[in-house]
């Protein structure tokens, strides 16, 4: 196994890993259980508690 082929394999593995992490984050963010929390957090800049 040459260094070039190892670099190609690791580059492909990094891409697959990054896509899987991104898909996991999107799945977590779109879960119905998180809706209430995100709606509450979206109102933080509008609070006049200064």
C-alpha cells in the first residue's frame, strides 16, 4: 500500500464521516421533541428583560 493510495482512502473516509455527522446533526435538530426548546430559544433576542 503506497502513501498515495492511503491518502485517497483516508480522504474518502473523512468525507463519509463528515456527511454522517452532518446528517446526524440535522436529524437531531429536526426531531419533534426539540421543537419546543428551539421555539423558546428563538424568542431570547426579543425578551425585554434588560
